[in-house]
C-alpha cells in the first residue's frame, strides 16, 4: 500500500496560504509556523500523539482469550 500526504500543498498552490520563511523551512519547523499562524490546528495536530499514547498504554483486552 502506498500513501502520500498532501498536507497544505493544495492551499499553498492555490495561493490561500503563504509558506513559512525559507529559514524556517530549512530547519524543518514549518509545522510550527503553521500552528502559530493557525492556532485552531492544535486540536488536529494533537490527535495523532493522543491516539498513539492510547494504543501504547491501553491494555489489550483480547490478549490471552484465544491462546
């Protein structure tokens, strides 16, 4: 399976959103630039770490049932 994330590519290409300054792009912090410019994104950006932590720390209730 091949997946490709587009992120804000379409918004940039359409001219709706300006990209971060080049120096921010070079240090890999464009995500932080976008977060500071659009604070409403925090809920969406925190969803993935929350999901991963839930998976890591939730006990598997099916473990041992089918051994």
